C-alpha cells in the first residue's frame, strides 16, 4: 500500500471515529501518523535532480512574494500589471507551466514577484505540479492567494488545506511550546497554565508514535494536539498570506463589501485596474520592510539607495544595519546619530542595540585611530619616530 492510500485510510478512520473524551487519545495518535506520512510524501524520490525546469529561480531584490491560486484566476495578468513582465495569459486553464519572476519597484525597494502554475485539489499528494509550486512558495516571504470573487468560498478552504498539508501555516504564529530531545532521563512534561486540549498521557502517546522516549516538553500556552505535532516535526513554516479577490467587476457591490471586510483580504480587478494601489500598500505592510538611509559626515543624506532591513530576516537594530553594510564595521563604531521616528530627539546618540524604524536616517561615527604611535604600547611606533634609547645614546657622548 502506498503512502497516499495509507493517508486516505487513516483519514477515513478518523471520520468514522466519534470525537469525545474517550477517543481523544486514539485520534491524537492518528494525527501523528498522518503527519509522519505527509513528511515522507514530501521527500523527493531517490535519484531526482530537483524541483524541475523553470522552478529554480534565483532570489533577487529585498523580498519575495509568491502568487498562489487555482488556474485562470488572474495571476499572470496581475504579474504583468504590477511588474511589467510579460506572462502569457489566456482564457484556458494551465496557461502558465513554469515559474515566471517579475520585479515590483515600490517605495525605493525591489520586490520579486513569482507567478506560479495553478494549484489543483490534491496538490499536496503530488497531483499536477503541486509539489514544485509549494516548494517555491516556502522560499517566499509572504503569499498572495489569488481567488475568483465570483466563485464560492470553498476555493479558499481547499487551497488552505493543501498548503497546511505540506507544512505551510498561513497567518498563524508558532505555538509557544518548548521541545528538546534528550539522550536519557525519560520524558519531562510541564506547563505554565491549565491545559484543556493536551494532557500528559496524550503527549506521551504522541512522542512514542515518533519513537521519542527521552525529551523535555513545556507548554507556555493552551495549545492543541496539532500544535504539538507541528513542534515535534520541526519543519513547519509560518507565513503571512493576503487573500486577493480578483474579478470584482463581475459581482455585486454587496459581495465586494463582504469580501473586503474579511481579515487579510483585498479586492481588486485586473480587467478594470481597480484597487491595485491598495494591494501594494497591504503587501508592503505585511512584509514589514524597514528602509534606512545613510548620511555621511558633513554631507546630505542619501535618499536614493536605502538599506532595507526586515524583522523576519535578521532584525532592525543599528547592529543589523552595520552588518548589512559590512561585517567588520561594528568593531569601528563609536556611536551613531539617528534621525526619524525611532529617535526621541533629532539627532539622537544611539548604540548598537537601538531599534530602527522605516525611513530613519543614520550617521555612523567611527573611533579615531591614533597615528602618533602612542597609547601605552597598544600601537606600534612609526619608523620615523625617535625612541628614548636612541636619544640617550646620542646625548651620552656629549656628557662625557
């Protein structure tokens, strides 16, 4: 029996099992078995060369955004309108067969936008080119899920289910569970609050399903069984997702208002070029990029080429700013001057731990290097500087 058939068999058993206090331990073990099988399903086959032609796209710019959606929802048209890159668009499905990149120039930054082939139901099991599409999506910073406003809400649920099946968690935060494997000592189970979904016995059974007999588990929140399995698997990725409802020009105003009021949602029309500026602003907000401009000493700030930082990738401190310019710059920094919203007054003397905000201006003041050869032995003397011994030797014959 193949992996897909075993997953379907376990899912059927879970559907038949009544959900109550007596069956929660059995259901927890079944969920752990499915998670293990899905991880095996995502492993590339032996002897494979990679994701396939057209899917290996080199990262470029200050961020990466992936377009995900069903066929013929307007992904290629959206890419062409936002980036100017031509992506073939037609009225039939599966027009795009490979990954087509484009660059969005927005707020002095360059954001890479990837047009991916359409996903069909069962993509997590390998149908269509679902595995390649999802693999590229994991390398992105955020996901734009393009949906047809005239279709039912079932499309959004199907896509979310397919992405969750391969370890993508959309608009969720990592669970506050501390987990660490040990060599000896058995299983240590603790919690900082009252748990309503998981108890010690259920945790033991799930860990034994993964053949883990020595570990330390600490719950810092009232997490579920699925959260515990995600922490044990350790390969989940938590990403921000914006739900983009296209083709609002073919639905009524009441439907447009209902879709626009949903969280993390934007309504657009590629055909009528409606609300694209709102989509760019929403995307910029979700990426959380921070532009920092440099100011050389005695000169005006350079507002043409900012240093772009991200809290999700590294951080937004002065030390991160210096490391972005050059790794050795931190050792030479005496202090920095900061202008902008992060400063209490302009300019503010700051250290390396100062948090920077968008459109801040930073001037680095370096430590002064001594050129006279002094410093109590910390600097070597120059060859042209006379030493005390040579002076004595020169004066000695005069005294005699």
